[in-house]
C-alpha cells in the first residue's frame, strides 16, 4: 500500500475517480479534512456557471442535460483558472476530473497526481444510487432517500439534480465506460491507482480511503 504525503510548496494532487453515483462527492469531505486539500469538482463548477448564466455555463448546458461529457477545451479552461487560485498552490482534490485521456494528459502538465482513488461500484447499483439522490439546497450536503435519509426538518430544502433521472443516468454511464473508464489503466500504468470497494456503507468506504492517506 502506498502512502500519501503532502509536500508543501510542491503541487501534488489527488484524484477521486469512479462512475457517476459512486460516492465521490460524499467521500471528498473526509479526504479534504484529512489532507487539507480543497475539493475541485468540475460538475459543481459547471452547475455554478450554469446557474450564473455564464457563456461557458450556457455552452455546457446541453451536454450536461443529455448526460454527455462537456468538451475538453471548456473543462480545461475551467481547471486552468481554478488552479491559479491561492488555495490550490499545494495541490487539490479533483472530483469528477479528469474524465478523458486528453484531460489527464493536460493535467499531467500542470500538476503532479500522487494518488488516484478509484471508488468501484457495479453498474447495476448505479441507477438506484443516482435516482434516489437529493441535495440540501442550503448546505450542498448530499442525501439519499434510502441509504442516507435527510432529517425531516429539512425535507422542503431538498432538490434533485436535473440530470439525476434514470434516462440521463444511462447516458452518463455510457460516457463513463467509453471515455472515462480507460483512465484506470492510464493511472495504473503510472503506479498511482488505488481501488476501493464502494459497494459498502459510507463509513466503511471512508475508512478504507483514509487508510490510503497515512
Ligand atoms: P458530475 O457532477 O461530476 O456528475 O458532472 C455532471 C455533468 O457535468 C457530467 O455528466 C458532464 O456532463 C459534466 N462534467 C463534469 N465534469 C466533467 C469533465 N471532467 N469532463 C467532461 N464533462 C464533465
């Protein structure tokens, strides 16, 4: 088992990898607490750009709603800007990025990736995980109607992502298998891939991940 050491002043990042609905966003919180790395979620950045109505957000909208990947050039421009920020100087925790080989190769030119944590969940479970997902619109906390029910007093704040429908999930899974899954081999060849069984309760998955980050 490899260990992860954050080298100050030397940018070194972690990638959270896995299919949609694997629990990347949920697990990101514990990793951020342990490493101090800020989370950089391209999905969150795109949704924020979309809600602000920026040019980039509007360009990304159709792809996101169809469950397709947003073109690399848009994603890479978002990432390039984000990594210029002060809090990113020692590296970041990528969530949902990179998703194509081109993104990974471009990332390699900007920052060292010291570990890729691949959260593995069988396809059969993905639809139930995504369709039942809800978000607290005030805090951004993610719940699930069955696996992580929200407290009843915040039920009126819960929203469902527009692309969390069964039909869109199928497209997102297709995009994952054809364009993103090959990255597992790419990072395995670089010797930085760590697989974690994501088909367990949230705390067990967190504990396995934290063991990697000693
Ligand atoms: P996520 O929140 O990570 O599930 O991302 C939601 C949607 O945003 C995806 O289905 C894609 O349309 C788009 N997206 C997010 N990150 C990327 C990325 N790295 N490359 C291409 N598209 C992305």
